[in-house]
């Protein structure tokens, strides 16, 4: 964390997720320190960030957390807003501004939105899923709240590296897909390891009386995947890109339904 050249009162930190360094600048050094602590393991010394955001902190009570997320494209910029933040991002200029509450998790939401937009253009996506690496391959466990994402993360054997218990970062590389660690977490309240590995399979979770794996294909696999992809923009071109990515992913990566009893033995089925 440094003071930006020529702007002695502005502190900054560079956070790199999925190989993309983003510089975050703010006039409140204490808040920048919070950002560094929140994204520990993903802070980098990169001197050439892909783009930067200037953060302005709103006075207490000036913003409310009740408003739903809205993401729209207007005149060369993305507008992103919710009750606790207002942000605009100019991709061509590699610059944006964020007006938010002092809660660093408001920034978390902005970064998730930004990464969904960037990934869409590269054939990737963020997914409601926990994920872990074992024996050099990544396993994804997806589902709605309560389906068992965090449970599968907790049950992972000692030799598995946890990438996230909540939001998986899926990126296209060549003819395959990789899972990448993220600092976005759920109930475990800790960042995933900053690693990446090729995806072995995606498991759509369901709890039941026994451990069972069923292969899914075609429309059923696509529907299951699309139902768990994070995407907030309603721009038709970007919606099409996400749909195309889901179609391609399910054609290259095995998708299976995993019905399981919450015991460590479920992991024995996966290798």
C-alpha cells in the first residue's frame, strides 16, 4: 500500500483476482488498510494494474443497503448501484469511481460485478459454488443457498486446497476451463487459496439419504449451470455471451448431480 505519485493524501492498494490487477485508491488510509486486510493473499505489488478505481466514502447514513443491484451500460460506461454503493466504470479509459459505505464488503460487491463483466467477454463466469483442488484437478460444487456448498468445503480432505466456499471463478483457457481461487467467501469467512487448476467436474448439489452421482447432459446440464451463474447486467450482448459460455462449458466439462449425506465419505466418490 502506497501513496499515489502526485497525490500525497491518496493511498492505494492493488488487488489481483484471476490474474487481473486492479488498483484501488482512497483518501482514507485506514480504509485502504482494511482493503489490504480483507484481500490478504490477493494483494500484489504490480506496478501496472489493468485499471483503477477511485473510492469515495459516503458519510454514515448517506446510503442505504435496501436497494437491489442494478447494472447498466450507458455512453461508454458501466453504471453499477445498490443501496450501499454507486459506481461507474469506463473500460476504454481503464478507470472508474466508487461511492460507497465504509463497509469493505460493499467494495466486494463492486469487484464481483466487474469480474462478471470481464469474464463474460472471455468465455468465463462467476458461479455460486464452492471449489477445491485435489491431485492437481479442481472440483466445483454448485447450488442455491443451503444446498451444501460450504458443507462440501468443510468436508474436504486435508490434501485438498480450498479455492472458495461461495463464489467460484471459472476461466476459459485454450480448449478447457480452469477454476481460480478467490477472496469471495461465505460462511467459512476466509479467503480461498490463490491457486488455479483445470476443472475435473461440476457437481450440482442435493442432499439425500445416500451418496449418489448422476451424470447430466444437454439442456438439463445447461439449465443447472445457468441457474447458478452470477450475472447482473441485462445488456443483450453480454447475456448472449454468458449463455454461449454455459453451452461451451457443459460441452467440455462433465456436469453431474451429487446427492450426498454430509459426511467426509462423500469425497471418496469424487476421485
